[in-house]
C-alpha cells in the first residue's frame, strides 16, 4: 500500500528538480559595478571583499575605507549609483544618497541656467519670471508633418513604434547619448543623456519610458533645464545600454512639469496650457 505513495513522492521530487533546472536564470537586480580601494560587503554574518559584478542585496552593508568608493548598478533601470561618502552604509542607503545628490546637482545647475538666462535677457526680471516667458515658436504639441493615427496622442505614438526617421521628430529638440570615458575593466558603454535645445528659450526636460507592467516613468528625479541653443548633458545620471530598449523618448517644456502632467499627454484629446516638445532617439542594435 505504501508503494504508490513512494512513487508519487519520487515523481514530485523529479518534477521539482526539472522545473528548477529548466527555469530561466534571473538577472541580479543589484550588482557591484566598480570598486576603488579595499571595500568590503557584509551580508548577514558573512563579510567578503567587494568584487566587480558581484551580486548584492539592498540590505547588504558596504564598508568603504577612506579614499575608497563603490558604484552600484541597478540592472532593472540600467543606472549606476556612486557612493558619496565613506564609512558603513547599506546598499539601499548608498543609492538613496546618490539619488539625493543627483537631484541637488540638477537643482544647482538649473539655478545657474536661470540666472544666466535672466542676465542675458538684459531685463530686471527674476529667474522665475525669465522661465515664465512665453515661447511662440510653435502652437501645437504635434509637428504638422507627422501623420499620427486617429485616437492616438503624439507621446503615445513616440512610445510605440514610429515609422519616420528620428530627424522628423527633431524640430525643436533632439536627444543623444554621450559615452563616458572608462578606465580598466569597465567597457560597458556607460553614458549620459544629452539634449540639444534649438529654441531661444531654456526648456525643462526629461526622458520618458512606458512599461506594460510598471506604467509610465521619468528617468530623472528632477527635470534638468536645457540652455537655449546649446547641448545640455545630464552628467549627474549615468546609465549603461539596455539591449531590450530600442529607443528613448525625450519631452521638454517651457514650464516645469511632473509625471502627472506627462500622463495627460497620453490622451489624444488633451490640450495642454504649456508648450511641449518631444523627440526620439532610436538606437542601432
């Protein structure tokens, strides 16, 4: 009477083993991207030397000596977070501080851009007033030469699969990736985003991504400001190429905007009160 039960247990064990062997290997979400100095990682009761490409968890403790540093790669976002100080800290804390520092750098650069624009205007206006000057170079969100399907907004069209060359979407802004010079064994193509603003006014901008599971998101916590008629590199945010991403979509406006504002632009019948400019960068796979 026990034989069928034993056979059943063996069959279940074999099925479980096969499912584990055949299951796709999960890619670690957090990895050590770069290490300088004698950095250690403490995971629960185990402490080991920090090694490039080693998997870490958000709760692991990093021990960074004086003069040392460590970069963490978020494999999901393909973004690199660099340590801002030495001592003991969790991986999660390092990433949070790096995010805060990037936001502060953006804010400080934005203030300088606004001040420079106000000075160049030659008028006694505050930086806020300078940013509030209307742009009359376009009256619509959508370029007139783009044939967008009925019931679809321009942003939705760009996030999907536009058929035109990128140049068709570069009337006022254009997007590029500028590779960062790397040392040693880190040839992963790390880069910064660069926005070219061909208008005569400063523009707030961000990179937009839409995921079927996670929805819409912005790459930068705070919108950088692109100086008039120039290229603006967002050096405080470092990314590595994503093989699953075939394009990047950028959005810019004469006024600061939030994720909520961007979501409205997905509606084809939405008429924004501010000017918006959009462009796309298609990658060569």
